[in-house]
C-alpha cells in the first residue's frame, strides 16, 4: 500500500535491519484467513503481532454499536503494542483483510525489544508517525467534504492500482455514510477516474484522484 496524506511509516523502516530481523524471528508464527479476528477490543494486551504478510483493519466499536475503521496496517507494522507496553486492554479490534502471516511476540519480550538502545529512537518515531496520522484523519473528518476524504482514503489503501476494500468499509474509514460514498464513487466512475467491482476499486486516473485529494 502506498503512503498518502501523511500515512505513517512502518516500524521496519524506522529501526536497523538486524533488529527487525530479530523481531520477526521472535515468538511464534501465526496465520489468519480473510475476516479472521487477530484480537478483540477489550482483550488483555498479553502479546503483539508483527505483520510479515498481508494487511489488517483496525476497528473501533462505540457503546451505541457504531463502528469506525481507524486505520489499516500492513507488512512492517506491529499491532497491539500500546496495550502490551502499559498492560492495558486493547482499544480496538483487528481483522484480517485477506490472508495474513504474523509473528506473535509475548508482551514482556516486546518490551525488552523496544528498550534496546538501537530500537528505542526508531520506535518513538514510529509512535509519533501514527499519532500524527490519527490527528490528520480526525481533522479531515471534521473539515473536508466526503469527496476529498474518499479520495484520500483510496490513496492510503492503494496497492498498485487497486483498493481491496468493500464500500461499507470505505465509508467507515472515510467517516461517511455508505450512501454518500456510493454516490461519490459513482461520480468518480462516470469521470473515468475509478472502476468499481465486488469489494474492489481500480484507480484508472491517479493524477486526477490526487488532484481531488488536494495532495
């Protein structure tokens, strides 16, 4: 997936290669199928997952049943690190988007890893990256029209020329209603900017989509 609109860099790009190799060799390998849950919101943070292949969506559910997709994480990211570091519960549910391969690392082992002098600065920058990304998305939802938010969402999720996410999830990620997203996708499709299929959106005019996103 491409970085767009301030998307956070992966941990793998923030720390030395040899340290990343140590991390993906720690713990035990685990695999998930499409839509399988890696962990639930409210679970105890006893371990982290290090993503070796595939992508996941991070979903927050509120008391009234409303859901929002907070972000999407992919190869080079870690999941559940905050709960593992402060021994709190998970703040969101993480769901596989297609097949996922990960390394399950116990919390204590991960805490020792991020305390390494060679890792700590890079992990701090990785954390700052994600906080900035979250702040930017909150600002977008408060200030930008649906069309611009959708364009930025598509750019964040772009894998080559394809976005593999159902329209309902695109709406949750963009902070808009499904009807509004369907309408905007229809306009983008009519303009020849995208082509939509079952669970996918193909970007045909990347330059025009970037202009709509104002990036």
